C-alpha cells in the first residue's frame, strides 16, 4: 500500500471475519423497508485519519491495462458504494475513497508451465452512496406491488426476451 501512496494499514475489527463471509457479511436491518441488506466485503483498510477504506479484489485476464472505465463496470462502482453505505450504517467512519485491487492474468508470456502470473494494479474510486437509500426504497416498493414492473429500457435481458418473443411469434405466423 505504501508503494502506491496509500496512507493506510490493514484494518483490525472484531467483526471483520464475519463481514467477509458470504451470506453473512456486513448487514443492516433497514427500518424503512423492513428488509435486511448485506454484502460481503473483501478487505478493509484503516487510514491514518481513522477512516476506513473499502477494498475490493477483482481478477481478469485481458490484453492491456485494467481500468474502471467500461460501461459495465458501473456494477463494480455500485458494489463499492453499497459496501460503504453498509459500513456507515454499522457505525464506522468510512472514507469516500475506496480501492480496487485488480489482478490481470498475463497473456504476454510464452509458456503457461502450470502457473498463472498476474499484473496487479491498485485503482482508486471515490464513491458516493447517496443513491442507495432511495434505490432500496424503490426496490421494496416494487416487490410489494401486485403487478410486475415493465421492462427496463436499458436492460439487456429485457431486450433479448422482447426480440426472442417477436421472432417466436414470427415463426408461428
């Protein structure tokens, strides 16, 4: 971390091991919806200023450098922001800056030799969890409705299903 200029150390917290477990994680009983929300963090660092920093590990194997610039990586950013929101609701002072430890399997090596080598990059991300509360309330309201919601205009699965249904109807005509 010091080599990357990150002024933090691995955090020690009595709940850290629980927070890392799938199906347990960091949880919040959300009074406004009556639901419990949780997420399992990968790591937690403690800054010299006393604020916690969320760290999320990602792995891939692609040519070129990894980044957070692809449209689909908004899901990574939202995940980070939800972790920050959960930790804040558990009483922690959390830095808006989080870190992605992105491991990219090297493709430039001539031989595999039963070993994968990675290039590791630390990518900062300044999260903003202001959207989370409204999104949770909207999700709860949708779950309580009698009717299913309409297809989302940006939903790839919805577009696929619509086009598949149109082709099926065309084949039957």
